[in-house]
C-alpha cells in the first residue's frame, strides 16, 4: 500500500464514520500520512483525528477511536495504535510490501503516475534562460504524469511576469552554460537545487564517486540491472515475496513514498523534490544488495527471488524518475 493509497483508505474510514452517524463533520478532500514522528510507531501516522476534533465537537482521541476499527477492516493494514492527543499510527500488513513490489513491477516507469489532475489544463510560461526552460520541461512531464494537459510557452517579454494567464517558471538563472557537462549532468546541475538556490555548474557533477549524487543514483540503477543479468545466468529471476531483512525496510518506505513525491513535485512545480527522492532511493538500496544473489554453493531460493524483485523495483523507480527529469539511466556504468 502506497502513501497515496493509505491516504485514500483513511478518507474512506472518515466517510464511513460520517455515513454511519458516528461523526458529524465535512469529509476533507485529502488526508496527509507521513512517517511517524517522535513518540510514534508503525509505518505511517496521520493527524486526521486532531484535524476533525473541533468541527466534530469531540476530543481528538475519541475521533481516533472511532476511526481505528474502520481502518483495521482494510486488509493492507496490520495494526493501528493511538498515541499522544490522538495521532493514528498505522502499521501495514505483512502482505503490503509484497503488493508494493508487485505493483511497481507491473506499472514499470509509470509507477506513481495517476489521474489526480485529470481534466485540468495548465499553461507554463518559461523565461528565456536555460535553467527556466529545463525546469519548465520537467514540470510539464511531471504534471502530465498526474493527468494534467500541459502547454509550455516561452516568455520573451520579462516585463509581463505578472500576467495572470499561466504559471511563470523563473528559477535563479544558471551562472554558466551547462552544455560542457553534457546533457545528463547538465540537467541534473540545473534541476536538483531548489529553484530559489543558485545552481553550481562544475565538474563535481561528472566525477564517478559517491560524493556525486547523480553518480550514486545512476550507479544504483546500473547495479540492479547487473543483478538481474547475473541472476539470469544462475537460472532464476525476480518474484515478489516477503523480504524480512531489516535493511530492506527503509528501501520499502522510500519506494512506497514515490507516488506522493511525484504528486508534490507536480503541485509545487519543484523538480528538486524528485531529485532528492531519487537520491534517497539510491542511498537505501546498497544494504540489500549483498544478500540478493546466492553465495558459494548456495542454491537460489524464494528469498533470493524476493530480494531480486525488490532490487528490480528500486531500479525501476530510479529509471522512471530519471526519465521524468530527462536524464538517461544506463544499464551499464
């Protein structure tokens, strides 16, 4: 279950409580779920009970107690614990990570794409500067991934920036021409700082070291492709299943967060959010990798196939995210 799906599940629980007369509130349009903060537990937490307490005229813990049994009806939820003034802490069922990996592999590069903006037309206007043009291109790609119809126009007349017709894309300009870095490193250098930050256009984006975030992302993807080739040579392939290693849990969390990140990137017109997320996926992958292939005379098992499927899912998310940024994800690096 992804964060977006979990948010919808929480909304259904609220709607059910309202329909059954246990809560008298307007059902919110959306509910935020996030990793639990200090004092929390489980996989995700939501403050929806605190949000609804005042309009419901009830204490937040009472609202949380109304929602808890309704959340537990969903097969993807293993447990719900109420903490503090009324936070709902949600643990996903054991089958949820398997379903997540299966969903990523089924969707491929389109994992995280949705129809939240279906029917909405967005006009982007980019100022005539290389960073703005690249930003507008990526914002358009991500908006389309969420179902929007997007038009991108050049904005030659900088005196019309207050024109209400369209969204103006005007990040802090690049201090130098990124072309010498090549198309991939050049785009990364322009996209991954926040739009209000001055990008650095230097050779640090080309070094083949862990200090280079772009290298880490592309190398992580290439390692997943190498694992698939090596597993094929050993006669087995990926098959989603339980992965019990503690090292896999942070990777599963960031993979599940991908749809939310894409939605936030689209809503905030912020390519840097997607870039940071891809770095987080790449950094969560290495602890899993040593256990993916059999060692010595060990025979491939269901556990190896499950770990390979998880690594394959991570590589798929990395490649899909890089594609939205307009950056190549080579299988060999």
